[in-house]
C-alpha cells in the first residue's frame, strides 16, 4: 500500500487530509496525519478575546472533529524528517515511511528572540495575542487597566496574519472609546515596515485610518531590545518608545523540527517552489501554509487557496503527469476597523490590493479598500465557514486564482 504522510494538523494539514482522502483510492493509499496536539484553535479569533468579544470556547474544538474517516491519526511530537530515506522519525523512536510527504507544520511565535521581551514584565505589562495564553492574559489586564501608553510593536517580518496588528489597534480605539477612556489611552503602532502595510495602496488607506483614529504610526523601527526597568522598546538606531502596556508581535519562526531535519532557511521555513508548492530540493515533498517560505502572507486564506492548487498538483505527481496548477500567491483578508465595520483586501504575488467589489464585479457584496458594515459581517461569518466548510476541505465559491474582474486599476 502506498503512503501519504501529512505533518501538522492545523488549518493547512487538516484541509489537505480531507481533500486527498476524497481523491485517493482507499484500497491503494494509506493517509496518515501527525500532530502533537489534540486541540484545534481558530487563530483569527484570538484577536477578539482581549476585547471581550470572544471567549476561549469560541476558538477551540477537538482536532478529531475535522479528520475524515479512513485517515490514520498519530498524536506525537516529531523529531525530524529524513528526506533522503523518505521517512519521518517520531519523538518516541517510531519511523514512518512515505511515498509522498506534505509538510504543514506552520510557524510559531518566538518571544525569546527579542532581548528582554519575555522577561519580568511578560504577561504583566507586556503581552502577545497570537497565542491563546497571551490573548486571555491581555483580556484580564484590559478589564482593570486605567490607561496610559498602549504600544503595539511588530518585531520583524514575516509574521502570521499581517493585518491582525492593525485590527488590534483599531479595536483598541473603539474599545477604550466605548469605555470612556480613550482620552487617557495613547495608542502607538510601531513597525519595521516603511508604512502601515507592505503594499503601497493598502499602506496609504490603512495609514489614513490610523491617522483618522488618532493612532500614532512609527515606521522603520527594528526592535533591538525591551527595557523592562524603564518600560521602553529600543531599536537598532537608538530610537526609543515608552510604554505602559506593550503588545508585541514576536518573531515568527518555522517549527524546530525543520531545523533538525536540515530542510529550512535561517528562519526554519522550507524553501518551496512558489507556484507548484513542491519542495525546491525533494520531488516527493510538498509544503503548504505557514511552513513554506512563499513570498506572500502567512494567513489562513493563503493556505485555503494554496490547498486547491496542491490538491491538483499532488494528483499530477502521483499519476506521473506534468503539473497543471500554478499558485499565484492569492491572499484575501477582512480587516476589522472597529465600531462594527471593516475593510477588505485581495491581492497576490504580482498585484497589490486595489479598490473595487468582491467577489462579484459591481455587485460585491463586499467592498475592497472600503470601510463598511458588510465587510465586518464577512469577517464574523468566516468563523462559521472555517469550522464547517474550509477545514473539511469543501469547495468554496471563490476562485483560488485572484481575479481582476471588479477591481479598479
């Protein structure tokens, strides 16, 4: 029996288990998925927790709820991949052989990479919200916080969900306004980028929103250290930003098993062909989601669109055909702007976010680079779609390839 092995049962790995189970003959193929954790987190929901909009129960479900019948599930830590032998070594010494391997091991926050970040003020006056623990701790902190300098700092690129830090400060503006504290809270957005976002038009639109909401933007700030005694962050040029409450987006790194396997770049991301999604070095290894070094956003929408491409190319590889699908780096992100409104961006490797309507030209119902209630509803609806459609590998009425119809050049 031939073997397809999937490492990682997060968003990308779970989608691929469902898609490939529907494609491969059960009498000929054994599909195995490996992950050390049994709990699945809806990570976009972490953003809502500090502001009391979601609780832990809204973002947590058992991973077993989403695996298709007939897929073998192994809950175990993974020691390393042995690509030359087409095998994976688990932590307990068990060796799993494969004919094809899908690496979907994601990425993780690494606050220890910034000097002083995870020090005596960690989860006291310094928080993250990219982990369930950090989001819950920050929610508790905000319940009694009386105001001061609220600083959000993006440590470095790349990081998961590039728009989430912006959403956080937009939510913070609305949250403290509604509590009558906004005049006591100075919000500052500190980023290593030259603007609010990497793409020019989106950077301009989102930068204007920051200014409109009286949120200070400090760009080109590459953090060197966090001074816990003076409560300030310092960049390599000597620039300092004081804080009373620091919300950090720590460095994001690929899984350490990638480093142990000798398969990653200097941030433990796997070098991957950006169009075929096959490993640049190994013909029977494919990579999807945050584990890949693709030049696009590390976001759930990217994994969703890439999964459709990978499904087709996996079948081409298995059947000995040339690849027929090509990933264009499509990303689609709803951005909460506070007060029950949001905006939306849609882009790929070559095309920056443009204004227009989505997904239907002239009809929408969602507006690109436009703040509206409908875009907020799109974000809220996505949680149901995620649990019931996306994770289970079902088809969505949105093309995996970015469409120019409805966009205004």
